[in-house]
C-alpha cells in the first residue's frame, strides 16, 4: 500500500485555505501510514468539528466525523470494541483540548491506545479565529482584539502528569520531524499525543501582521527549535518527544 491509497482522491481539492498547513500534516500522516504498512481496513480515523476536523472525510479508510469535542471518546470506544484496529484522532486544538478538554484529560489518564494528532493553530479557526485555551499569551484574536490576558493550556504538562505517557511537539514547518513523530506515535502501545504547531493565516496570522502563509512558516522556523534529547520536559518553543514507559500506579 502506498500513501496515495489512504486518500479519497474524488474529494480533492480539500477545502483548506491557501497557506493553511493542515494539508501538510494530512500528507505526512499518509506517508507515515505507508511506512508503518498499516492496512487500510485495519484503521479508523476520527475527527471532531473544525477545519482540522475535515480530515476524516479525506482519508480513504473507515472514518467518523463526530460532534464538537467528542473525537477522543468516540475513538476510545472504537478501540475498546475492536482491539485490533489502529485508531487515529485527527482534530484541532479547540476541539481536543478546549471543548473536548475533559475527555482528553481522562483518556490520557486511562492510557487508551489511541493516537491523537492535534493541529494547534492557537484558535477556533473555522468559526473565525476566536481565542482558544491554546492562544499564546498576549496574542490578538477576534475575541481578544487587545491581546489575550491568559496563559495557554500546558498540553505537555497534562499528558506527562500521568505515570505512562508519550507526547510530541512538532510543527508543520519541521516536516522531517513531523514524519518521525507520526511514525513513532503509530508504534507506541498506548495514548500518544502529537501537538503540531501549525498557524492559520486567514483567521489568526493576519491579525498578527503576517502577509501570507509562507511568512508564518518562517516564524515557525525562527521560533521553534528541535531538541532531540530533552532532559526532562520540553521547554517553551522546543520541539521533541518525551515519553515514559512507567506503570500506572
Ligand atoms: C457544540 C458546538 N459548539 C460550537 C461549535 C462551533 N464550532 C465549529 S468549529 C469550531 C472551532 C474548532 O476549532 P479547532 O478545533 O481549533 O479547529 P480549527 O478550525 O482551528 O482547525 C467551533 C467552536 C459547534 N460546531 N458545536
Ligand atoms: Mg484550532
């Protein structure tokens, strides 16, 4: 099976805006699936609502597009009903850690064997760019025109507060690292969470003064650095993988 087999070509082109990098993540997931030789009939993709959530409809595999915030519990249910399936969640930050935050918390605690790919664009993109729990401190959004006054949710902190965990932070600019993380997550026997820093030009970047998606990719290049061997947890703006095979206590 090659990467093209995982795509519903009759649904192309996607409805993602020019300059959006959700498609980059989508493409690299198909490459990782090819590399890991995951049979199409032995996997399921689950997405919630949002721009990122449209991905479920583009994978040529069994997929479910669920109500807002509910991708993780639906994925967990599918996995528990058929342990042989590789179950992948592909959704946005607002969906997974905002509206679906409580599900995220408990699925990570239960170490459910699902792979969660979170497109973190720092906002509720599809609805116009409202402030989300992931919006960086001080950033202007549709609902915080003078800059947010809250610190963003510490996603890494939540995942790693459990005895057993696998967490990666990567970006849609650092595509080799993204591919490596996706491959490792597919192999991890438990809850794997990938946070992909991935800006939205139309409903976020323009408010920060970016002219186009290309400029935003350069911002990712400038601001985020790979740390191949993190000593403990990743620092702000570091990309890498942190994991612990410890037993639940
Ligand atoms: C229960 C419910 N509340 C709110 C909405 C409106 N809504 C649709 S998409 C969306 C934002 C999704 O944001 P995110 O998950 O970050 O995805 P993005 O569009 O940024 O990729 C919201 C709030 C909805 N569809 N259902
Ligand atoms: Mg978002």
